[in-house]
C-alpha cells in the first residue's frame, strides 16, 4: 500500500472539510442576522404610556394628578410574535394597557438592528382662543398634532403639561408663562402622541417603517381612552386649572340652545372650554350655584387675608382662598395665589383669567384703576 498517497488524500479531505466549515461559518454570519430578524416580533402600533411618580407601572389612557406631581412619558412599540403573543418594546419598568397589567416577560427594550428615532407631539386645539361668528362655525373646531421640538427625542422623557403655544400669560409684554409663575406650569390638561421611526442603517435618511399613536383624528370620540394628563388643584380651583392647555371658544351673541349644549359638553369633558360653562363647573366643584353666591365688596388696597387653603367647602368671611371668585361688572376671575408682601388680597396677587384664552394674571392687569370689587367665597 502506498502510504504517501493515502496521507495525501487524507490531507485533501481535511482541507476540503475546513473550507466547507469556514464557508458555513461565513454563511451563518451573513445570513443569521436576517434570518433572526425575520423570526423577530413584527411591530404593529405605537402607544403612549404615562407613569406617575411612585406608581408601579406606566399606564395608557387618562391620568389624574395634582399640580407639582412628577410623571414620565414612555414610548411603547407593540409587536406580535410568531406565536401571536404581544411583545412591547419600551423602557417602562411596568406597563398597564386598557386597565390590564402586561406580563413582565412581554416587556423588552429595543434590541433589534434597526436604528430608532422617537418624536413627541402634543394634541391640542388650533389656538388658545377661538371666536365663533356663527353657531355652525363650531364644526370647524379640530385638534392638531404639534411637534415638540423642545422635548427630547427619546423612548423616555420627563412629562410636562405645558402648551405648544406658550402664550404670554399677561397677553402683553409683562413676561412669559414661566416668568409669571416662577417656573414651568404644572397644572392643566395635555394630550400626547408619539411617532416611532425605524431605519435600516446609519446612512438611511428615509425610515423603513413609521408607527404613530392616536392623534387628532381620535378626538373627540376617543377622549375617554386617549393618553392624557389632567393636573388639577383640589376644590373649586380644579375645573379652572384644567382649562389651561385647552382652547377657549367664545360663542356668538345669540348662540342658541344647541350650541350652548355643545360648548357645555366640550367644557365638561375638558376638550375645550367656554367661560360660562367653566364658571358653572367651578361653582359645582364648590357645591354651590350662582343663585347661592354671597357677593360682598372688597378693596384691593386693604383686602382680606389669604387663608392659605383651598376653597370648595364652606366659605369663610375671614379670608380668601384659591378658587374664590372676584368680579367687576361682567369680568369674573378665579383667585389663584398670594403674591403680595402682607399676606392680604392685593393687586400683586395672581388669578385665573379667561378673557381670550386661559391665563394667569396679576389682579392689577385685570382690574385697572381704583374702585371696589366684589368677592364671593366658595
């Protein structure tokens, strides 16, 4: 037997095996990512989830908080696995959808090859103030998605109820909302939308897929399940504080019963507001009506002391509280905060005013000049 020939054949077989194995490894390296991606859950829709500070899970739908409570917005990309089970890509530590907790093993952080961009929007009325020339003009009132370029483009962002418009609360040159309040507004109503875009590579400009959570077309019919934060003060000030972030709609001189009913409905559902229905809501929150109010004269030069509490229970003649009403003629405001130096009601104090949009104003900007005003404790 020729041992040299046998050894040569064995060496050739080994070389062929090594080559085949190397080619197999290369094939796996090249093909496996695509094969793995084809087996991965298929994205279907984007969702906005809201987690209030101290809560165990982020939830979808409306959330009620008190002003100053921190909350976080989470982008969620819902996908369907090959077995038909839902998978949720998100950074939320826990998730609740439609009132039902999501199993922990269904939550995943994004670990796929596609590059992700996340954009945030608020869904608001078209302007802070809308004056109707005729009752039928209300049909033109629609909601709009406003891209929040001032917010991070990330899966997780700090929550805010500020409006896209950021209208000056003095409606003049006195300063911005943050300047008047001494910081960002933490009360009001805000609705959110998220857009999640997937890119196949770092150089790709156009996304290969885009998923957008419900927006303007879901309103007003879907308001009950829309991802919304309602940040309200207790008591009578609650409805007034929730008007911020909403469009004020002023009816024509002769609105008619149908329009009045529609404006009341929009106000009660915190979709927009009109002044008279809003004041009625303030009174209802205090457990009273306009017929039961006891108006008495006050002088802002020597006003009553601030009680430091919230109105909405039995009124007190000894002091004023957030939520009490102050008026001159047909101009009615809701007292908000003591800003004077003596702890008494004076022109430096702030109020909620609803003249061409919701605003926080010093009383000096609402009631110009001298004279007595009328106060009603709620």
